């Protein structure tokens, strides 16, 4: 049986429903599943699910397959829901043909939503603007792209412009967004932190937030924090990282002292043996291969906390 064959090949991902599925069973599966694979006529599926479809961001993907497994149709949520990829997987299982109708796939254009998702970019604009820009790319074959972050590997159908005012898509780690463009934010910032012993998580959080406010940085673009290994068990720092889901990287004083051009601190040198903590730790954690992290906010001193921010070079995945 085709259903059993597909379910076995998909393994633990698959859960089979009754063979004689009613419209109500289809509707129940639709609201409780991440993906729905229907071996039946497409018309049945459309009549059953049409009235309860919401939008591409919340609906599960729906695949429709003929009884012989010759055609595997990605019917709903092909991009964000993963329907197109699932259709291709199932077609490989059945020996059939994946039927993909989304325009970007058919025309070989970049699927903007998937590009952002693959690269971990957060959409900051209204979602309806994503549809508008994606349609513009499909219709014209190219869209204008601006980034105020160091960025390589931009898709070939993104034309790089020198101003956000000219752009259809803007990639930025700033809090303030330009008008009119579809804006995404990466998580490419690393905050270097030095603190006195016993500093509370609240004070650390306030220092980071104030650093971002003063420099127009989006807190959601923070992808990690860094410090010296002498602070590896500092409760407030560890709690701040854990609460915000951020990796905490710690470096030895020897590594910190090898970073040139930092703002040196007599206090840090006396306390932990490092010429500086926040700046070199941020730069080391933001480095990628031979590409050093770019210091974009120099050392800022708060009551019990020192902060600095470095940016990681973004290498886009198409």
C-alpha cells in the first residue's frame, strides 16, 4: 500500500490516519499536524480544508498524491511550511514527480522567505510586505538589496545598492528601520561584558539594553556574549546568557591580551591580568575563521558593568 510505503520511509516523522478519511478527519488532522499528506483527489482536499485555511505562516503544508504515487503535489504552504521540500522527498520515495507551482521555484528566483529563514534573519516589517517584495522579484527578476552589516554571499537576483532609500530589502542590526523596505535583522552581534564580582543579572541586562539604545542597535540582533574565563562562574552573567538563550564564550587573559588596538584598562589588568575584557572578548567571539570581528561599539562603563559590541561578518546561505 502506498500510504504504508511512504510512512515507513519517513519513519518516526509520519503518523497514519484511517484509510477511509472523512472530511472531518482531514480537518482535525490539518489543525493538529505540521504536515498533511493526502492520497486522494485534490478537489476533496480543497473542499475540506479551504474554509479553515488561515495564512502561510500558520497553516501546515499539505501534499496531495494520486493513488499510484506518480504526482506529488505541494498544495499548501510550500515555502514556509516546507511543502515543496516534503513533496520532493516523497516523490523520491514513490518514484513519482514532485509538482511545484510556487513562482519563485518555477522561475528559478530566490524564495525570499526561505532565504531569510535559512540565514536566521528575523523579519521586522509587516508580513504582507514580504508577499509584495517576493512578487516584485518574481515579476522583474531582480530586487534591490542594502545591508549596513558586512555581508557576503548575497543571491544573484539581489542587486546591491548603496542606500536603504533605494532598497526593496534592507538587512540591518539597527533598531530604527527605514520606511518602505522589507527589513530583516541578523543575529550577528556579540556583546563583550566585564563586571564586578556579584553583579546582578538585572544590572547586566540594563547595561546591555542601554548600550543598544545609545547606539541604535536592535537587541534581537545579539547572537552571543563574551567575557574572560575568570568570570566563567559569575552567576549574574551566566543567568543573563541563559535567560536570553545566548551562548557565553570565555577567553583566557593571554588571548585577550593578543588583540591589538583595544582601550586598555588599569583596573582590568590589576583584577584579572587582562589589558581589557569587553572589547577583545567581543572581537574574538565575533571572529569567523580568518575574518576578525569588527568592533562597532567601544568600551562603555556602567556602575558595575563594562560593555562593548562587535559584529560578525555574515556569509549568506542561498
